[in-house]
C-alpha cells in the first residue's frame, strides 16, 4: 500500500495506485503526490515549481519583475501573466517599494510574540497581507486545474488568517466559474 498526499487540502491517504482525485477535496491527480516526495524545504518547493513552470517562471528567490527574468519575456502581447500587464512597470515599482522598507533590528531585549493582526473593512485579520486576485492558471503548462488553484489560494489565505482575493478570466461563465466554485468549497 502506498501513501499519498493532497497538496490542496493536505490530506494523507493510502491506496495501491495513485488516485485520480483526492477523496476529500476532489483535486485532480496533478495535486496528488507520493508522501515520500512532499517537499520539506522552500528550495524543494522551488525545484518542483521550476519543473512544472518551465519556460514561464524560474521560481527565483526574489520575484521582482526584473527585465532579465523569464516571466517578463513571456508577458508581452499576451493576456496578463506572471510579472503583470504590459511591461510590468507597476509590478516592478511595487517590488522596489517593498524592498525599500527597512526595519531596524534589535537583537537584545525581552522576547515577545509580535502582534501582526489588523482590521480591514471591519474584518479582523491575523496577517495584514491579502492574496492577489489572479486567474488563468491553465495557461501555466497545465500545472494545475483552475478551480484547484483558486481553492489553494483561498485555503492558504484562510489558514494564514487573511483574505484571498479571486479574479476571473475569459473562460469563466456564470454556469462554470472556478473562483465562485472555490469560494463555495471554502465557505466564503
């Protein structure tokens, strides 16, 4: 019997062969991993991303929209992709603005757990960062299903104590809307 792991809902289960879908969240087989292959470090996650997104994103340690990065070469003249719309100037400027923020570190003093909570539009958040409103995951080498992408962003945001925003794209319809389907699945 083999052990399997769903990278969307984090469930572990056993079966002889790789399942076609998760028994809990119904993620397709692209989201199911052999338990022995589950990444244990950020660099292992990046290695998997580089393979799945070959030619689109190299999973750089710093995602800053620099002109020399793969994401910038794939974005021009196509629907909005990694690195932003057009020449990616807003994305690049926002990355630079974030890197300009410097904190003075004080290593001597009493240990305490910082309070990162805040209120946004009357909603209490544990973490003051919102997940971006993105869509169109099928464009990225069919690495994952659109509904599973939306579900993963929303579940990750919920687990972090913040809000996940969802976008839409040309193939969303009122009858088949992956963002709305994911919101229903995540009760929000």
